[in-house]
C-alpha cells in the first residue's frame, strides 16, 4: 500500500469526508467559494500575535521543502528550555507544524492557535493529530492546548495578550484519541489507495457536507440533482432534506405530498403550480400603520476585527464604517439622501455616531431591513459614547423592520424562492427595474464584498481608491433606496399612494 503524506489540514479534511481529500488531490478545480483573503489574513494576524504569548521565541520559517523545516526544528530543540513556533515534525508520512511548542528538559507542550472566539471539536482533532505525531516520535507531550480569542475581552489601552487569548487544556482528550487517530490515518490511506486518480469515489452526500465546514465540492457532488431540488427548500432542516434524499426524493415534485411545515411547502407549491403573488392586504395595512412620516431608511456597512484595534472593541465586534440614509420629512413625499463613508485605517465610530444624531432627529420612524443588526450597532455606539447615548437609543427604539411582512409571508412571490432577504425581495418586487438591480453596480454587489473592499482601500492607488469609495457609496445607497421603493410599493398595495 502506498503511504499518503498527511498534514494537519489534510487529516482534518479527510476525517470530515475522505472524498474531500480525494477531490483536493485529483479534481481541485471543482472547488467553489475559496476562503476570502480577508479571512486568511485574519488567521495569519492572530497567529502572529499569539506567538508572543509566552515571550521570546524561535520561529521555524516556512519552506516548501518540509525536510528543511524539520532539520531546523531539530536544531532549535537542542536549546531547551525554549519556545519554538511552527516547530515541524514527521512520523511515518504524517507531517505537522506546531503553532507554538514549549520545550524543556521534561518534555514539550503543544499550543494550537485558532482565530475563532470559541473552541470547536475540529480544533481538538487538529491538536490531537499533533499529539499523535509527537508522541510517536518519542516526545513526552506534557500538555496539549487550544489557544483562541476571548470574545469577552474589550480592549482598553494597550492590547493585553493574556486577556485577548484563552488557553484551553485538552490534554486528556488528545491522549484518549490516540487509537482513534491511528485508525483514522489507516482508513484514510486505505481509501486513497482504493480510489486512484481515474476512479472518483461515489460517496453519498450527507451531514459531513455541512459540518464542521460547508464543503466546496457541494455543487460537484450534487450535479445529478435537478435544478429545483430539495436542498433549495428554504427553512427545511438539513436532517429532513437528507432523509428525503436517502429515500430517493430529489425534486420539488417528489416531496409535494410529504408532510412538511406549510410555510416551507408554500415555496414548493408556488414553484410547481406557478402560483400568482400572495398579498395579504389587510395584514400589510396593519403593519404599515405602525410606520409614520417623517420616515428615515437606514443601513450600515460594518467590518469585524478579529483583533480589536481600538478601545471599546471586542474580537469580531461589528463596527460600522458606512451608512446610507434616505428620508421623507413630510407628506409631500420628497425623498432626500445622506450618507457617510469613513476614511480607511482610522477609528470612525465617533464621527459616525455624531453624524447619526445630526442626520436623524429624535422620535421619528426609522426603518431598516433585518433591524436586529442595525439595532445592535446603535446600542454599541451608545455604550461607547455616553454623551450621545440618549439620542442613539432613541433612534434604535423607534426602529421598525421592513423585513417583517416578507418574513411573515404577508407578501410572497415565486421569484423570492423561499427567501425574505432584500437581495431576493427587491428583484422579486421590481423585476424589470435596472436601477434596483445589484448586478448593475460596479465593484460592490453584496454585503460580503463591502467590508472586503473597504479594508483593501489603503493598498490601492488614489485613483482606484476614489473609484472603489464611489462603488461603496452606490452600493449602500441602493440598499436604502431599495427600502424606499419597497415601502412605496406596500403603500400602493394598501391604497395609500
Ligand atoms: S460534497 Fe459532501 S460528499 Fe462531496 S466531497 Fe464534499 S463532503 Fe464529501
């Protein structure tokens, strides 16, 4: 049997699904949704910072030739007691680099660094694999720990590494997993030997396609399914969908007579029977009566910093860098617009908070889409700036959610495909309106691209920066302009306009 070269990543991918490793090796071009650079950078930044937790360290530089890393590690290990980062080892073709290794006369301690703010099972698998490799090489592994960010740490002054990171001791679990890991490695090798490059394995899709990570080969492994398939039924649990799948029921038609929540069934009925739009006028009227003029339509764009750059920020807190505001002050109905975009690389929270209280009067109706997000941003700004607190909380407390009628399916069309997010609702209500089509925007088309582009600004030329800033403004503006149009449409339906 040919021995497979495994690494921490390969091992973890293979235990999620061995076919994933096969695809990585022989059909990587079929992978979708690669990790955005921003997320990769986050991991790198957190890793670099964590290396300083125990003070001075010797870093083993990355080298494509892993043997060089192992040789350097052997040298570094002689200078005990010391801390080595990226210490690299290989046992029986199983390679690993330990993020942080504490090394002394009695043995070693393994510290695996993760940029998340909580412990996940897959991290334990990762660290246990390292325990397996080092133990087999004859090291006395005294401790195995996961180092991750502390979601409760709020920066106040200089970064305090001992508070920013949490160290969780998983030594007992890692050592108890020794035999399981040995078996897993054997099984992975058998699987890869059985399925050579010419023979794609026919593993069935299952829960492993979603946990712990959504697999990038999903489209490839489900290409036998019809376009409108059970996995596109919004709201239905993965477990239920897989149950149908395993019974050979793939299409909407296959499950139209099954017992499922009527709310999810609606999407299927609309699709199969090409039903006309559902509009519950009286209930929409009730909802619209909760809104009033003057009315302000608000939308934020935010970034999440894994490592808090400024005071008052905790890891992964959503901090705003932009807002768009459309508003109508009186019954004449003139729609006006204001907006704000921060300069990149500065703490703009104070400026945003000041602009919000300047641009939105107290006690007016404020509308957002999926308002929980906007409310949280306002609350956190209010906590940060006590002098603006009353006004910011007033804006928050007067907020209404324009998503509600769509979430409650008071208005539903086939084109919404079971969704109620604005990116589905807007084109469903205005199918032929190019000014409301996010596809017609330049550079920024969705909420995921906005922070990515904002964070990339400092690395761009002046000219490019201007172009991208403009794209950010246009994107956010469309979000609130879309709200105005939806509101107008609902008014029209209840005969208010
Ligand atoms: S989609 Fe599912 S079956 Fe296919 S490789 Fe990924 S996890 Fe495995």
